[in-house]
């Protein structure tokens, strides 16, 4: 997490070494830094297809923003429960393609969690924000498999 000057405010996307529970994430990340939480909502078929392509030496399609699901975390006051995402996906306000995508995501989430209990939702990554010095605490942590610098802005 070296790079940006100390007078910047930065965003890092963190990928975890494996899926964690909501309670585990609360022990690993600082709530005030955590702005977005990614959940494991990739189907077994998609993962298997990507793995097969890679094993055959073919370029694997990356996971793209449209199939990575998560929810915003209001880090200033409290941790946002995965129940927020579940409620959003079940919302009657979704329609058309969005409703189909939400239903498919719920189906994937239910595979290992038939009752959709928020404490059993698998969390696979997060977005953290802060100054480079504030985010140094995440450097060389075993639970972080990879990180990627996102937006960088001047502090006001």
C-alpha cells in the first residue's frame, strides 16, 4: 500500500485469502475505513468455467463489476449487516433484468445458506478508504490475498 503521497485520500479494494463471516470481518477491518463489503455471489458454474479456461491455456474472463455483489458499509456509526443486501435483493421495487439478477444472486447465496441467515453470508472482499498512513495497517496482513488502488484524491 505504498505509493500515493501522504496528502491524498485513497481507496483500496481488498480481496481476502478466503471467505469470512460478518463477525470475523469486524475483527479484521476497522469499521471507519470500510466503505463496501463484497459477498461471495459467484455461481459454481461460472467459477468452474473460468478455471477450465485457465487450465486449458485460454484467457479467462475476469470477474466484472456487473457480477460482483456487495453492499455499502456506513463505517462512521456502525457495521452494516449482510441483512441489508438480502433485503435489497428481495425488494419488490426491483423489476426486469434487475429482478432476474437479484433472484439469481439470492439463489447462489441460498446454496450454502438456505435460510439466508446474515451471519452465514460469505464475505470475500472489501473497499477501504483513508490516508495512506491510516491504511498502512492493512499492509502485509495474511488475510489479504490482493489489493488494488482505486480512486485517489487530494484531502480537503
